[in-house]
C-alpha cells in the first residue's frame, strides 16, 4: 500500500495508487524538488510566473 501522493505523467492526475486508475500507467511520487540556495531553475520559474500574471492582468 502506497502512503504518498502519486502523480501520473501521462494523464496528469493525482492518486494514492502505484498505477493510475484512469490510464493504467505507472505513477511517480509528487514531491517538490529539494530546496537549494543555488537554484538553477529559479530564474525560469519566476519568469513564467511573471508572464502568467501579466497575461491575467494582475501585474
């Protein structure tokens, strides 16, 4: 029995099972990446969020 929240990459659904109940493919743990002071992708995440806010008219 799996005790973690799992994520299906194929159909983008969350589940508690090791196989997706929708498409039947194997799921992976839905954990965020480890925190690091030297965040290599932080620039891209902030840029994407800024673009999303601009498109929504909130910035």
